[in-house]
């Protein structure tokens, strides 16, 4: 049985992963995109009882956007922090 984050999922979601991997190229690794698509699929199934492709893609894209925002904020804070420690 497939579990969230294991990359498992119906083949029809492969095109979603490919589109999102291209969209987030240079931001997220392909395995991160695959995990988000898988988690979106499992989440949609659990909450609504179905996982239409458009819903899975919207959920996965939003997860990837949030991850990118958090990573950018961490980098921004790290740069500012290192400047604060300069002599």
C-alpha cells in the first residue's frame, strides 16, 4: 500500500509532477515535487473521498509555494543574522 510521501500514486498524476517539477525547477528538487504530489493525492482522498487531478495539482502547487516562501525567509534571516555578527 502506498503512503504519503513515498512517491506512489496513480500514473495519471505523473503529468502533474512533471509540470510542477518544470515550474519549480531551481527551487525544489524533483523528489520534493513528487512527495508533494503524493501527499496532495492522499490528502484529497482522505478528506473528500476522491482525488481529481485538478485538485491534486492545486494542493501540490500550494504546498510547493509555501515551502519556497519558508526557504526564502530562512535564507533572508540567515543573511541578516550573519551581517549582525560582523565586527
